[in-house]
């Protein structure tokens, strides 16, 4: 119920910003103590200072390699979402439409092998054997 309320609330804020106009875009960044970028978040800011995520949101590991990347549009996660292991190997890929995961999610091990897949209904697509990649493991293509 709280998630449904949150979705409606964000939708109302985004709609009001669209109808009344946004004052500007804002990017908030955070750095590690040594100055390396830790995170960056993009927002639309309305005339009454309400903020809604809009644009690329990223986090980085202390060595500067990407940790996560998500795209938001008017407060909703949209498109591909990625997670990486320290060192740069892809860990997970999910796809969202208006904040809802709508395609299969794929998960990889640290050495690049596909280790799992979950469909939008929460079911298990399959757990392939290491080194084996077949189209039936996930129903949708990359």
C-alpha cells in the first residue's frame, strides 16, 4: 500500500511540475573523503522547490569504477538499470517502465557467467550451468 501511495504521490508531483513548469534541473553529487566521486543524482526542481528524480543516477566505488546506474524520468525508474562488481564486471541488469520492472532481470557472477534470472512475476527463469548461455533462460532479449 505504501508503494502504491508513493507511486501516486510521485506521479502527482511530476504532473504538477510538467503542467506548471520546472524552474531548473539540479545535480547533487557526493564525494569520498579523497575526492573521488561517490554518487550523482539528477533532479527537476519546480517553482515551489519540490524535487523529482529525472536523469541519470550513478554511484561509484572508492576506486572510481561504476557501482550502479539508473535512469529516472519524472520520478520513475525508466529503461535499463545496471549494477557492477568492484573491478567493473557486470553484476545485474534490469529493465523498468514507469518504475515497474517489466522484463527479466539477469544476474552475473564476478567472472562474467550468467548465474540467475528472475522474471517480472518473481519466478525463476532458470539457473544455467557455468559457461552455458541459451535463449530459454530468459524470455526477453537484451
